[in-house]
């Protein structure tokens, strides 16, 4: 490999690290102040790079239900954590623990789901070898 090609390869490799880490940043979420919501799954988007669940919150204290978009990691990460495409389906009612969006919009980073039977769905961003 020529010195010019090697320099270009190193530049591309080093330059892409910031993009990858920025993509996986949690800066948009207030991870210090988790919230809990009861609601019903309306839609599941089991796709890369991130799975999203559209959830309608339960109406309480006379307030109208709100539609939330809760994001989790990739299908691969959730599969390694024991999730399947059928773990949480439209129509399922559950409790959702999430880190809310910092901008106050109805969305967040999903941390844990507790189903009515008490089963908990969680995930880890690390593999078992890294824990």
C-alpha cells in the first residue's frame, strides 16, 4: 500500500469514530431522571439501527392520553438480551421505565418494560463477555 493510501485509510478510520460515537450518544435523553409510564403499545418498529415502540399513555387525572415514541437499541442487542419480535406487541399494556427526551417532547430511551404478569424486559448494551 502506498504511503498516500495508508494515510487516507488511517484518516478515514480515525474520522469515523466520532460519527459512530455521536450516533450512539444518549445526549438527547435525561438519563439522570428516569420516568415511569403505564400505557398500551400501538406500534412496534423492529428495525435497524434502533427499535422503537409507539406507546399511548394511560389517561389519568382527566388528562388525554399522549402518544410516545420510546427508542431502544438494535435488534441484535435486544435478541442477545432475550427479547424476540413478539416480546412486546401492539395491544400489550405494560409499565415503561424510560429516560425522557431533554426537549420535553413525548419520547425517550426505554430502559425496562414490566408486563402485567410481572415479567421484566430489560437489555444491556454490553455483551456477556464484557460484563
